[in-house]
C-alpha cells in the first residue's frame, strides 16, 4: 500500500483533478486500487504528510520547497502533454 | 416545447441534489463513459451537495450562533458569516442554469481559438463555477438570466485575453512552458496595475524579504484546522462564552474549515469526467496548433510569498472587519484572501513589500464587496436549499474573485452613480492595463530567450 499525495492551493480543484486522473491511469496500468491511496491536500499541510506519504506529485513549478519524498510532476496530467512519460516514472517508483 | 418545459421543470423541482446527479450521469453517457461510471460520477455530485449542506449547517449552528452572540455582546454589526470560496462556488452549482455554462465556456473558447483571437485552451473546469457565479449574481440583480450569461461570456473573453497577455510572466514565475493563466481573479490587475506599476518605480526589487524562512516558522497558522480553531476561539471569547464553550467552538470551527475542502473536492471528482471529455474534444479540434494550456492558479502555489502574505493578512482582516463603518461581514471561511494576494503576487513578481501595500489597500474593498453581495448569496442558499440560513443571519463570501469588477457591474446595473462613474473609468484603465501587461510580457519573453512574432 503506497500513499500518494497531490497538493495544490486548496486541496480541492487542481490537485483533485490530478489525483482522479492519476488514479485512473494507475488502474489502467494494472495497479489494483487496493495497492495505493491517493489524496489531494492543501499545500500548507505538506509538512504533516511528508512523514506519512510515499510519493509526492507536485503541480507547482519552480520556487517550491523540496520535500523529503520521491517527487513527480503532476502538471502533465492536467495539460495532457507528457503525461505518458511521467506516468512511467511513477510506475517505476511503484514497482520498487 | 411545453412538454420539454414541464419535464425540465419537474426535474429541477426534485432539488439540486437529485437533479444534478441525473444531469451529470446523462452528460457522462453522452461523452462515452460506461453507464455505471457515469452514474457513479453523477451520484458523487449529489453526495457533494448534501455533504456541503451538512458542513454548512455545522458552521451556521456553531460559528453562526457564536457570531450572533458576538454581535450582541460587542455591538459590532457583523451579521453576515463568511463561508469562503469552496462552499460559495459549490452553492453556485445549485443554480438551475449552472450546467449550461459548460457548453458556453467551451463554445466561446473554441470560437475564439478558431478566429485567432486567443491562443489559450482553457482546461480549468473548476472555474466554470466562477462564470456561473457571475451569471447568477447578474441574473439575480437584473432579473434576467440572459443578461447573466452575457456577462459570463464577456468574462470568458477577457480571461482568455489576459491569459495570452501574461503567459511569459507565468513561465518566468513557474518555469513551465506552454501554460497560461485564464483564472478570472487576475483581471483585478485592471485596477491594481497602476498601483503596482507606481510601486515598481519607487521601490527597488532588491527590497524584499526571504518568505520561505518566515513561512517555515509560522506556516502552521496556514493550516485550516489551526486557523479555524484560533478564529473560533476569538469569536467565542468576544461572544462572552465561558472557557469550555470557547474551546468547543474552536474545535468546531476547525472542523468546519477542514471539512469544507474535503467536501468541495467531491465536486471536482464528479466533474472530472466532464472536464476530461471537454478537454479531449477541444484538443482534437486544435491538434497541431501552437496553443497554451490554460490552468488554475495553483501552478504557482509552491511559492511561499502568497502563503506568508495571506497568513500575515489575517489579523489585519479582522481589524478592518471590526472597525470599517458599513462592513457587515465576519470573516471566517475565506480568511486566506487568495483572490487579492495572488494577483498582487503576479503583478509584483512576488515582491513582499509591494504585495503588502496592495493588500492593505485591497482588503477593505473586498470586505465592502462581500457586504454588498451578502444578501445575494443568502438568497441563493435559500432558493436552492443549498444551505440553511438561520433567521437574522446572512451568508457572505469574503474574497470573491474580481470583487471590484463584479461590484462595479452589479451596482452600475442598479444605477448606483459611483459605480457608473467607476465603470466609465474602467474602460481606459482596462486598455492601459492590457497594453502595459502585454509589453511587460514581451520583455519577459526576451529575458527567457523566446522569440515572439509581434
């Protein structure tokens, strides 16, 4: 069971869109819904989640603080461009 | 036609929590989803609406009651309780014409891309709710939904234009190429640009502070449960509660602020299939063309400047709320004034000093606009049953996106002389804004080493 967090400004719109899409893609790539938990959160709560999450999907560009977690780019899942490559990276992390 | 009308009215009369799941399920099936998945998405929207209703009741029962005690005890007339953006936009979806805004926004976007007016493909479907909000407010003030939709269309057009005129600015701030920012709140630049431009002249960019360091220390105050607890305790103390009641209220207020986004994200879960379908449809239409993808603002949310400024602004908001004559809003759900501070960040490129000056000027305007619209949001909650409002109390939304513009349009339509004067002044201001922001954007493009045509 891996916990993935996606953070945005409110944990409502952008992060949740990204989370729903990513969950869908993970399932389509043979990862069972029982193997992961994906949560959209408010970015201000990241310090709390840093300790419990396994993977961080960031939708923020430059200027963000680095967290002590394997971090991936969530923007491609929203724009649709480059989503496949980023998904492969996340899948790789999953199989570790 | 009559039969259609009857069937439609019959569906609407079922109430938003039954009617909207049916709409979403049908849209899902039309977009080619499996019926079971479409039904699941539809039902999620119903769950979101009922859930929001419950969290709103939790807020009005606990914080609302304390707010009334606060008014009685202190004599400060803050009778409209601020719910913040998550429930407010959720409430907008309960308006009976809300879902027509999807085809309207997508249609306008496709049309303007086709004629080359814009290069922005807006995939941010959450903020369709923001156009619904404009349409509802105007429809309510004018009594005519068509005028409401007309204003929403104007908003769509200007959002896209603004996205075009600021895309290199966004790239400089985020490092991400190929995206742009059609969020309506950035149109506030029409009014704030002259100020920030003036500040650019007198304050050198080197006068800034390291926001990250300070945020690491006080960031905890930006977490919803902590913020809610503190504010709840304050309202309780000034409401004359004893210590047990104060602490209980604090926890309840923290609960409301934590649950708002949790419930609001269900709206997004339900809308994602619709947004996927719409995005795919639009992308296919403009395959191969050089377009920028319009996104919601959180691509900039990693920067600390916003959050630090929003946290620092909270005590100032309360001072203003209590002492400004004519303000009736008790800030609660919208304590983080995103729609003022993020546009200021955008205009000043994250200079804290300039943002602070802009914030001090903008906060009172946001409070007055929230006071003005409080009866409208209260009415929306009452007619759609989206939330129950106790007698003698109102619901408000502090920090409405483009507060200034929305007030100008609404008040001008009510023949308010000041608003009409400002409306006339807005036209040259808008021309000046778009010209200047575009010129600055070209400079950013040059800095980034991007060749542009114009």
